[in-house]
C-alpha cells in the first residue's frame, strides 16, 4: 500500500469581516474539490472561525498524520514567521505522532503579478490598453503594513516587479496600517511625481475590513483632488492562479524544496522584457585577484551572470 500524500493545511490571517472569512473558507473548499486525492482543511490564526487547531483536528480525524501547512498570505510578517509555526508546534503536542512541513508565503509570484495586472486593466477599461495609455498611469500598490521591516520591503519588491517591463509611469507603495506611507501620503506622493491618472491597487488576497478602508481613504482623497483621475482596483480574489500557486507551495513544502527567491529570478521565469535571459548560462565574474590567469576573459563575461544556486 502506498503512503498517502501529506494533508494540505491552509493557514489564514483571520478578519473581522464575515465576507472576507467566508471567501477564505470557500477558497479552501474549492482547493479540496480540485484535489480529491488530498485531505484539505483551512483555519485562521485569529479573529474568525474556524481556528487553525480545529482544521488540524479535522484532518487528524480523517486519518492524516503528515501535513504541509501553507500560509495563505502574500507577505511573511509576524503571522507567517511566528504565529503559525507556534500554533503548529502546539498542535504537535495535542496530537502526538503528527509531523508537518511548512510552506512559504505566496507573494510576489509572477502568476500573482499577472492577476494584479488584470485588475489594473479591468479598472482602466480602454484607458489602459495602449502603451501610450499605460505611460500615463501611476499605480499605488497598497499593502497591509507591518511592524516587520522585511515584510514591508516585500510589498516594495512586489511593486517593483509589477512595474518592470509593463510600461506604467510608476508603481508607488503605501500601507493601510502600522507602516508609512499611509494611503493619503502615498497618493500625495503620486501627485508630486506628476501623476494625472492613479490606480490604487490593493495588495490583498480577499475582501475585508482593510481593503474596504483602502477604498474609503482613496475616495476621500479623490474628492479633495477633483483634477486627478483616481480609480480603485479590486483585490486579487480566488483566481485559478491563486489555487495553482497554493498547490505549488504545498509541493515545495512536501519535497523540501524551499528555495531562495527564485520566483522572480530572470534566469528562471520569463519576466516582461527579460524573456531572453531564461536558462541563459551563468558564468562567474573573473576577479583580477583570483589567480592571475584571466586569459582575457575579464571583459567578455555574460552580463549580469550571477552564480545562481539553481
């Protein structure tokens, strides 16, 4: 008899917004429907039912002993770095004999950047299709915000990757809580940079209190600046790309393949404008102090050739 595959445990932030909590639960149900071969359950760290412990208990009841936990979060902040591992350690004590692998947060994966680009196109309609139209659009990507600088930096990384090769005038970054700049300051900054058309793009998976707050703050700022075309885009939502990405994170965790930040590496993934770099040979830089034998290679190495640990 073959060993059953590890169960998939999806870990969410939790929200005081019923619609947001239900969006998460519906997403987990859809994952289970798509993957009948796997036991799938999901729970929250705080604020909304079911708690993570209940999801673990459900999977244990269904016979699961090995788990792969995937945080349904875009950014690795305190929740992904501390709260979920602590909760899993507690469950291990409650259910002797279980073991788990822990997956990476979701962003900024290229497939999510594609969904974000789609959200921009939806809200721009005809006004964002041609390259010259895009050159008029400044995007304000708004993240949750954290007291963890690394988590906030991840949102800037997503903004930069969204900007690369897509032709928008710029992609600026703001946060809805705990971190500066806040949404009005982010919009002020776009204006100072000469923006005439701004799209505020929430860097959130599902609807909730914080994305609603982003929309309200955007509407207030827009009312005070009638000369600027300001639009609010939708959250990422339960897209096929998101369902596939959770499974990719599941497989990485199960196989122990937790890589460096290769998702957005130009040598692995065809990023817009850099498609020719995929799979290109990596050569070391020849440092003059290495061994004195340059053989004239010093100036002919592959541009940007990093010794990538792929």
